[in-house]
C-alpha cells in the first residue's frame, strides 16, 4: 500500500431526475430526463480527495455490470487506486435522486454490491504508508467499526463521516480522530452544544453547515469556518462527500484540522455549482485560483 489516504465506503450509480417539486405520498409528478452519474459516498469522497491531489485508494465493491464500469472509469480517470474495489455477484448500488430548482436533493439508495464490503476486506488491507482512513456509512456498519478499529491499532487516523447517521459503539467513537456530522446529525447526537460531540470520544469533530461553511470542534473550543460565496447553486448532491474528501486529503498531507477545514469548505462550495456529485468536484488548481 503506497496511498496515504484510504477511503472505505459505497459506490453507486446516481440516477438523477430534475423535478419542479417532490411528490407527496401516493402522488405522481413528471420530471426531466434521467441522467446517470457516478456517485456513492465512498467513491465521491475518494474522487474529491484525488482531484485535489491526494494519493488515495477506495475500499469498496461494485457489480460486474455497466454501472460498475462507469464507477471504475470515474474513479480511475480521477486518479483513485481501484485495486481494493472488488466485483461482487450483486448489482452495483443505485441511488435514486430527485433535484429541485433550489438545488436540494432527496435520495433513496439501493445498496446492492455495497452490502458485500466485509470485515474480511478490511483484514486483507495493508495500512503501510497510510496516514488517514476515511469511512462513511452506506456499507455494513460492522465493516466500518472493524475498519476504524484496525486503522486505530495500525496508527492510522480514522475519520468518520457519520452519514447516514447510525448508532456506534462507544469504543469506536473514542477511536476516531475526526467525526464529521451535519447540523441535523449533531442535533440528534448531542443537541445544540457542539462541544458535547467531544464527550462522545473523538479527538475532534466537524459540523458541516451547508452554504455557511463548517464548525471545527476541538479541545480549545469551536471555530466557525465560513464558506465562500458562489454565483449559483445548481445541485448540492455530494457536497458533504466533497468536504470529507478534501478534508481527508489535507489531513493526510499534514495540515491541522483548521487548515484542512478551511480548504475543504472551498471544495464543497465549488461542488454545488455543477450538476452531480463526482463530475462537480474541483481540482487543486481551481481551488488555488480562488486565492
Ligand atoms: O452523498 C451523496 C451520495 O449519496 C450520492 O452520490 C448517492 O450515491 C448517495 O450515496
């Protein structure tokens, strides 16, 4: 293993349709043409990190189908090492996504091959050369818990994007170097005082605040990192994954958490100005040009 960043998580084909508004229960609305794009929280995180220059490998699974080929192509063309992405008997995971005119999305995920990412895949990993392992939760929870434990024992810093939210063992939370949650997840976990996130056990935490940026929670206190202004919000799909990927990339390069968060809010902000998740992620040069 020569990659400094390992990402463990899902890879999905995103079937995206624009709608004027979301249907209520029992209602049908007509939308635009369906667009198929590479997505999945793990693959998105890995691609976002690679685009800003990280040396990154994804641990995950896709099916032996066309959607799996689409994902491999997106990962590889972005520079993500896919040697640890296995081909499952199950179909590639699919996310059914509706996007409304304000750029907001609603998502239903059919996990498919992602359900096959297993503890034995973690046991087969070499952590040699890695400094950060970043996980998200569209793969089996027991695999994520096992990976965080293995990374922690190997001296690799575990980062967890707790999305979608799930209950974790106290020991897993204590092993985390960085816990990433959004405002709603933070409220579910600890209420309104974000400093209490550290009482759960992680060394530090980040609360993502959408268009407002992010808050870094460390022993020294809470520091808000404002976002940058963007002209137009086209699609917020995968913005949280863009943040997690860029943050992880910078941590693996040796930035402290505040420096990494300042960089990651810019990456997340640019990602909402284009459609889709992976196709919207900026390069290091684009971030540098912001000054
Ligand atoms: O976070 C955005 C991602 O969530 C989408 O790409 C979709 O695949 C779902 O996993």
